[in-house]
C-alpha cells in the first residue's frame, strides 16, 4: 500500500512553473532520493509535502486523504510528516535538549518529564548523549544537524523529509549525518531526500527521482538510473556530478 501519493502536483511562483505535474508514489519504509540541478524543483516539492507551500493544482494524498485541500489545518499533517532543512534553525538561546523538547511540549501537550526518556534515548542513538546540554554554538555543524534530526524525530513522525541537509557542512562532517540516515533506513523510516550526495543515493536509496525543470524526468532503482539512464538530460547531469 502506498501511504503517500502525489498526483499531477503543480506549483508556480508568478510565471515561473516550479513543479509541473509531479506524480510520485511512496511506500512505507521506502527511501526516495531526489536528484537534479539547483532550481529543478526538489526543495519546493518537499515544502509542498510539508504544507509550507500551497500547491496550485493536483493532489497530495496521505493514506488516501488529500492534505493539499485549501483550509486544512496543517499542524496534524506536520506531526506526521517531519522535515529537516539545510540550515539547522536551532534556537541559539536553548540547549540541544530544549530545542528538541520545544515542539512536542507545545504541539503534543506533553510534559517535559513525559518526553525526557524518549528524547534522551534519541540523543543517545545518534551519538549525542554528551551534547544534550550544550548550546548550538558549542556544537559542530554535523552535531547541530543531528540535533535538528533528533528534534524532528521527537515529534514521532511517520515520514521524514530532508532538504539538502549535508550541503552546508564541511566534507568531514557529512559522513556522521549520512550515518543517521542509514540508521533510520534500517529502522524502516519512510524518507524523501533532496541530495547532492550521489554516492550515498546510489548506496542507500530504494528509488531515485531525477528532476529537471519541475518534472520527474526519470525514476527507478539506483542501479538503473546511475548505470543506464534513459534520458540524455539525466546522462548529462550524472556525467557532471559523478
């Protein structure tokens, strides 16, 4: 069963069509990597899925419900679909732990005491147990990005979206963040990533989607996309990034 489906999703900013009839089905536990040049629509697609951007046409179905309907309260949807951005967006005046506890306390209406065991376990899982009480400026970029992932997971989402989460990191810090994604994949988290990390996409993704000018020009298994792309545009892109 597909728990997330995009049907002819269209999005424009003024006269610039950024998403042009996107169709995509996501199965539970699947990892989909969105690849393509900057400006191809990857980030906008993720923002539409998280209801940060309204779509102009089409449907976004979550367990059969069209979550893109105008007037729908986005908060319950965002509890189910978490998102981590390129910039960590941590509150600088709060510790890593308090950053992670903020949304569950406000949105889920749970007490700090109720949330603490699970949240501390998340920090431990991702090698951050000794950094929980540090402030963001006391953490490396890789640690801050892992805290941002912990913060999103503290809401217990069913689906996670990741928007170029390693692109702002120094190369030596990228690996520790990708290790978190590998662990989530092993645990069966449904994930959609926009990424420039081609080696990781080739190794870890179930499905690769190549976006070009707001369309999914080609999609398939990593072995197919990376070794035998069908479209000249896909070949051209991969020849520059591999």
